[in-house]
C-alpha cells in the first residue's frame, strides 16, 4: 500500500500557534489535547499509585503502623476516585483525541474549542479532590462509591469531592459529545460505519454510554449535596428518604461506568492483536455487535452490586442471570481475539505482549466476575478482598494493560521515535509478575473472609498480605520504568518509519508520515 | 461544504446536549419512580396505611407477644408507649397508644421511623393507622397521645412467639417538605 503523503505541507501551520505555556493553554489541536490528557492521567496514576502504596504499606503487617484508620479510609476512597476518574478515564479520552481523527481521516475533533475546555476542567477537579486531604476533617472517607449516610455526614472534604465529581462529569460529557459528533459527522468519504477501525467503534459506543449515565451521576451527587446543605432528605431515613435508593441510582451509573473503562481497552487490543498476528481481525461485525450488546446489558445489571442491601428473591435472580448473560458477548470477543491469533505470523513486541497479557488476565477477572454474580457466593464475598482482586484484574490488568499496550503501539507514530524494545519487554514482564503477586493472593484473602477498607486484620491473613504488599511495591516501582521508557523514547529514541509495524492497516500508519504532522487529513483521504 | 459541516455538527451538539439534560432529569425521576415501585410491589412500605380487610381470621389456637419500643434520636422530646407489651391472638386487631412530649421551648417537627424485630415481621404486619405516616409537630411543652392500629396476620410462622415493634423519632429541619402526605 503506497503511502499518500497528502499533507506533508501541514507543517507550515506550525508557525501560527503560540509557543511556551500559552500553546498548551490555548491549543485546540486534537494531538496537543490528546497528549495533555495522557500526561494528566499519568500524573494522576502516580498520585493514585502513591495512595495505593500507602494502603499496602499499612497492610504489610497486622496492627496499625503508618496510617491512622481515618486516614487509611481517606486513602482507599481517594485511591479509587483518582484512579477511576483521574487516571483510567482521561487516559482513554486522550487516546480518542489522538487516534479517532487520524483513524477516520478527519482533520480534527468536531468541536475543537470545547475539546480544550473539557481538558482544562480536569486539573481544576483534580486540585479540588487532592486538596481535600488538607481541609479540616480530611478527605472523603466513605469509599469511592460515597454511600450515604457516611457521605451525608462527612465534613468539607466530602463537599470538595462532590464538586470535583461534578466537574469531572461535565468534562467527560463534553468529551463524549465531541467524540460522538466527530465519529458520526467527520469521517472521510468512503469510511462507512462498518469500515471503521474497532477502536473507533468501541469509543463511539462508550461515548454514548457516557452521555447516558454521567448526567445521572451528576444528579445523584447533586441530591447528596442538597441533602447535606439544603434540607432535602433524598437519602435521609429520618426525613422519609432512603439510603438504599442512593445505591440504586449510583449503580445505575456505576455499572455502565465499569464498561466505559473497559470498552475502549477492547478497542485498543482489537487494533494490536491483528497487527502483530498479520491477519485481519476475526469476526469484525460480531465484535461490533458484541460491544453494543455489552453496552446495552450493562444498563440492566446494576443491582448485582447490592445483593446484600436487601432485595426480593425475584430481583436477585433477575440481576444474577442478566449479569451472567454479559459473559456471552464478552466471550465472543475473547474467542475472536484468539481466532485472530490462530495461525497468524505472530511476533511479540511490547504492545503485543501487553495485549496478550490483557486477554489472559482479563479472562481471569471475567471468571471471578461470573463467580461474584452468583447470589449465594456474592453474599459471602461481598466487601471482601475477593471483590478487590476481581476488579483489579479487570481494571489494572484489563484497562491499564490495554493503555500500556496502546502507548507502546502508537508512541512511534506520535513521537516519530521508537521506544527501547528491551526495556519495554522488561516493563511488561515485571508488571505481569508483580501484578499477579499483588492481586492473585487477594482472592485467597477474600475467600478466607478478610474485609476491604479496614486498616488492620486478623493475624491469620498476615502472610498473604505481606506477599501482596511486596508485589504492590514492585508493581509501583515498575511504573517508574515506564516513565523512563517514554521520556527516553521522546528524547533519544531511534527514528521510527512511517509504518513501524508491518501488519498495521489503519489510516494513521498507511496514509500519514511519522511523526504524525501537527495538522493531518486537511484534505480527506479516499477510502476504497 | 465547510459551513455545512459546521451546521450539522452544531445540530448534533444540540441533540446530544438535550439528551444530557434529559438524562440528568431522569436521574431525579428515578426518585419518585423508586418510591412508586416500592409502593406497588409492597417493598419498603413505611408511610402508607394498609387496607383493612374483613377476611382476616383470628387464630384462637395460639398466643403471641408484641413488645412496644419507643426511642428518640437527638431531639428534646419524651416518647413512650402507654403499654410495654400486648399478648394477643394472631389476626386480632390491636390499638396501642403512644405519648410524645416536647420538653423544649421551641416548636419542633419530627418524623417517626418504624423498625421491626424480626425484620421480616413487616410481611405479616398490617398497619391501618400510625403516627409514623405523617410528621408530628409539637408546640413548646405540648403533650400528645397517638394511636397505632394494626393486625398481625395469622399466616405468621408458628415458631414466632415474641416480636418487637419499635419507633424512633428524628427531628426534621424547620419547614421541611419532604415527608409526603
């Protein structure tokens, strides 16, 4: 496929934008904004990771050594909130900013100015959230799901968290409106919906989920705010409200939210597996339908998070079966990835290693998810480390590994330089080993009954906790290696070729030079 | 062509913004929906009186004991039941009087929230009248007596012999409009 350097003239625009700090504050360029999203989420990943190190240091031995219980609870709460809303979600939006316009042959996002806004809301929200550690009473400490009555009773920290969630919600809604409009209206001629790369498809569906449930989250935190300060009693039993209703509304948002964090990961993996297997994606259309079915099903399973909150048996059965049904489209995806690799000419560069690691560990997390879906078992493992292990398998070795895979995969295109392959592989293997050391043992802890969000534990849990903490410290340190690899790549990596991966088929590799010019596809490419 | 694109994008933006606002309102609509759902299915039915039915037969073959408990949570009232327990046959209508007194010098409104032991007693408990269905307002130093009328259905499991009905009064913020009815 001959490269069409349709826009090598693009660099002449580079002169127009302001330099220095103002370039980043005023930029409306999707690549600049994408980079800022990615750096922001990396910074948040470090903050959330530091909190995780604090949690694991406290849990290294039984007894209270480092963190007082109140502070420990603030750490677990903020670790969850920062990782979900500050690290994972913005990172995927960063990928969407960089990749969606290039993959569909659009010059930029549909609403470039709004794009700038939706990014710059994030540092504001993050500042509110992190500064809540330093207000009287400390940060929110009722868990990242901020259930009342704890969240209606907490201090100023809870208010800061509520405002922060409002701003983060506004940012993701703006981001997803932008992504939907870009994908639906800005595709190059000939790029029909069913020709779009899988990553674009998964983001289209994710963006719809975001505009569907983010406003509901905004609503529920507003109710919390008015309960706290304006005398309403949505969740206050004394005023005729119902705290269990909070859980229903929260999880109506919360369950689609977990798919918001995993569907773009599916998309990234669906780009990488075919490239390094040198075969087209197996069952493309079934992948599209599977993604859509997961998204639809995710809206009717929320109460499986609250089997112990009190619910008629009929309700438990419905939510149990609906939840287990999600395993079907997810299974379709896993089989399609495996079938794509089957008899392919596979090579194992770092992106592929992370993608295969993703499939392997995500399936482990998927299985423990099906186990948690079974009501009698869930009643046993509710709020134990089994649940912690389950969702870290899907969010760390799922979403985060896919993000690493995507960074290694597209870094040559973004920077024009190659990362150090040996170090990249070391990053993968160290992450893989330390991740499992950290989280696999937590299954056993949970089955043995160790509760989550408690800074101390019975002596019988001591050995596995020490193992888990050692793994966590190793995993944390390994991520500094990732930072070094990326910096090293940007500064002094070898020059990458236009089509660095010979199995790549999407537009950014076939139609654009490396590094991708500041303005790409000003004249849309023709797709046959 | 370019302006055309901007116009279609703007239209899309408008649609998606309207959708977002609708979903925000939907979040609020879930509140009455939740209450209606609980009312229709009979889950969590705290503020609605049950319908009186003539068909409830009195089961003379056994006796049960109902204990009445009264609590206050952070408000300057006194709250007590005029009798501490009742020994009855299942299916027999019962009326119990409770008394509240405002010990303070200000007008206070409060709401009583019921609680049962064992928890599943609410399946067999039919309440026709209760002070807990509405908020109670007491002037300074005022005392009021209020009835609770109920029936325990004879389908109550035989192994249950003693059960407790408990009420706790919570203070409502001044001019609170939350408690319906």
